[in-house]
């Protein structure tokens, strides 16, 4: 049975020019959490594609039907579609989206760069390590509400209020797999995290920075942002640093092969 996607959680595509960026939302989230940055980049001449990951944007237990490989495969297809209309392509992801970003960056040599928002390579919660067993007894658990520095962020968010256990096990799997891929990431990399993020371990950004093979890499910490920093009070800083990163590393696929 095909689940109905909530209209406000739908994917979006903003056509602008030959430089494009794929924006990937987070676990239990949806493309609206990437919309502010998407609009910011689009208004500055960058084509933006923000797909909806399988199992998201419908109802929470729908997520339990999918594997982490489904999320990666769906995003890879969206990346190929973006490439068909753009000569220069970047990829950026939030939380789970950052893991998918690293998976694609490890194998795709045509990428001009990758941006990681709140990279979730290591989580603070111990519950996720119990999901291989818990998923057989508990379908979902209530989430603690996201804390934002800017209260207006609540109106920009679309997310499930519960965490699906089988899908959380898939999140654990992609975290483990992504760690093995870090030495294969060679494209320019920008890592952005929030100092008030209670979801990921504070060492995440440094762990990635130290293990990737990228010759050009940068880290930025937003002092007054939580986990979903793409819609929090300092989202514009993240958007502008992303724009500058894209401007700095714009190269067409033909140039990269020379």
C-alpha cells in the first residue's frame, strides 16, 4: 500500500542555473527543515533539490518498512536527476542526511563538495544501541521536543513526534557503515554543528574532520544553535557559509576530470 505524503512535508525543486545542491533532511524529518537554506541559495543563483526520504512525511510507522540502503539509493537517484540539469553539483545533509551525504561523497568523484549539518556519526543516546532487540517489542517511542534558540523554528519544522524503533536500528547501521567510509571521502568538505546540540556527541565534527581524506576541509560551530540548526536562530549564518563554500569550490565535472 502506498502511503499518502503530507503536502507540507513534500520534496521541493528550485531551478536556477548550472550550479546545483542536493539538500537531504534528517531522521524523522522532512524537506521543510532544509527550506530556509534552499531558498537562500536559490535566490543567489543556485539550483536546489530537496528529496523526501522513504518512510518520511507520511506516518511514523511507515519508516519501519525501509532499510538505510533505501534512503541512500533514493538520494543517489535524486543526485543523478540533479546532475542531468547542472554542470556543477554539491550535496548537503542534516543529521541522517549528513550520513547519506558522506556515503555518496565516498563513491561519487564528480561532486564539487559536500556540506554536513549536525553530522550524526556518534549520538549521545544509549537507547539506539538497544534497538536491535527493542524493535521486536516496541514499535515506536515518544520523542522529547526539539529545543530551539529561536522559538519561530517550531513553525518551520515538520517531523514525526515519535521515534520508530526498527528505523532507529537502521540509523545505527548507517552510522557504523559510514565510519568505515570516511577515508574514502576526498572532495572539499564543510562541517557545521551547533554548540547547543544535545543529540550528537560534541566530538562528531572533529572525528569526521580527522578521518576524511579531503585536502580542503572546514569546520564551523554555531554558538547558539541546537541539532536542527538549518531552521534555528543562526540558520542564515549556516546558509551564507554554505554559499561561500559553494562559490569557492565551483568546478564543472569536465574540469574535475582534467
